[in-house]
């Protein structure tokens, strides 16, 4: 792939940690983020576990340096994006051609839900400032303003592949010499609308999820944000801290099988992974670790697993679903898992697939169940597969 794009910094906040270091510690210590709902006010509070970030909006606003009436989606975004930018340590950032490409599916829905609760009880109550930032693009624009980014700002919303698509769209802007630096990733907060929607689909697990297990029951919803700072070769060469990885491959494919289900033969998953490998110039045998989409639903795991079997047979790399820690963070998941993938390359890590017990009878492989250090990790494949068959795969490679 010509015109290499490097990862200069990472930032993340999720149910297992407020930053990259805290998340890594939780992954190593096998500390999952699922618990009974505390922040989200739902009738399902005592029935459906979720992976919440443990702070109130007021506490998040303090961490983000923003006003507390801003949506939770934007607050999470700002915290992770600021960490990524600080981690990159780019001098003269304001003088460069910069972009912010952020994904989400929820927008400011958390504030809208609270507004209508008050408004329906009394039409004279409810603050309009809680609904003006409802749409998805508002969260992106609020954070871009906070970061001082003006050259290029865009929002992507393609369900669960959203932030993976943000990352490779940002890379394309750099490769085409449109921008020098892009903060790319995504964010999503828990909302009653989302929880109720997934509950209607009957794919939520009333216990802690078991991705890629024969007896899996469904997914746990989560929230959070993740970003990587993408830079051109010229900017990378000028950094004080040498980047440790690059985005070597990416692909988006769509099997158009169903509005909310993957094709059972894994068509979209296969095409995305195959396309990313072709873009990178790598062979399946070159991949050292796969960060699985791995939601824990019957449909997703067999579709993804079947595609992996076809593409990698007979030699399968180590793999796991970190959603067993963070829950499914929807529009943020691709970016959170991209951060984990980049850190796996930096530190030579394999993450465990928590609560795995029984191998799926259809598959000849099983996910990793132990945290491993000191592994030789040169290439990581990260999968993000969304509703409507929108499937994306990213490949990160060691420099």
C-alpha cells in the first residue's frame, strides 16, 4: 500500500478504564466492565447487565473540560480524543492540515430522552438546550471545536462498523494529501432507545456475554470512545516519539443479506477480511492476532467464524473478542478495538476471551483464554461488522 499512514497516538475510555493504561491493566487482570446499570435509568436495570463508564455526566464533563449539559456521547468522545492527541505529542498541531473523523450511532439521544420525560409530564418543563444537539453530527462538531480542528470535520454512522470506517476514511484523506493529521475513531453512550431496540431483537444476554462459545446467549451493550491519531510519513518523521505501527490494510464490504443479521455463510465478513489483506499485501499466515467482532450472538459468531475458517484454514492465528470486557459499544467498538490492536503490537499482547467454556461445534478453532505478554505481534486484524451487512476490517502492522 503506497503512502503509508502511521498511528502516532491512542486514546480510549470504556467500562474497564478511563484511558489506555487503565484499560490495558483491566485486560491483563481479566477485569470485565459489565455490571448492573447505575447511570442509565431503565426498566431493565435489574435484568440486563451493561458495561457502563462509571462516571456521571457531571463527572465526565469535569474530565473532558466541557459543560455538563453536553451529551454523554460528546463527553466520552472528548476525553478519548484529547488523550490520543496528547499521546501523539505533535508539535505545531494548529499549523497543520488537521481533521476529525468521528463515528457514533446515538448522538445526543441521552439528553433528548431526559428532556421528553420532563416535557411530557409538564409542557412548560424541559430545557431546549438538551435537544438541540440530538443528531449524530453535533457530537463530532462540539468535540472538533474543543480540539480546535477546522480543516475537515465529518461524522460516520454505519452501525457497528462506524468507527472502523472513520479510521480508514481518515487514512485515505492523508494518502490523498488532503490532510496531514487525522484524529479518527468513534463514540457511543448508552441510551434507553438503543437498549430497548436490541432487547426487541432478543439478542441481549441476561448474564455476562460469552463470545464464540457454543452456549452463547447474546451480547451485553456497553459505552465508550476510542481514537487513533493518524499521520502522514512526513509528520511521522518529525515526531519526537516514533510511531510503533501503521495502518497497512483496510476494506469495507456489504453482503446486503438482512437489516440486522449477518449472512450465515459469512460472505460480508469474508470479503472485508480478504480485501484488507489484499490492500496490505499480506497473506493470511502473516496475521498474528485477530481482534474478533465477536458480539456473542448466535448469528454474528457463526458468520464471522465461518469466514475465518474459509480464509485462514488450516493455520489459524490467535484471536479473541475484547467485547467480553467492554461489552458491545456499537459505533465506538471499531475504534476501541483498534486501540487495543495497536497496543497489542506495541507490547506484544494477546487478550483473553473471557468466560469461554465450550468450543463451537461448527468451528475447528477456539479463542485465546489467557492474557499473554511477550508475543511476536507484527500484524493484527481487527473486525467490525454492522447491521445491514456493513462489514469492515482493519490491519495494523508493526514498523
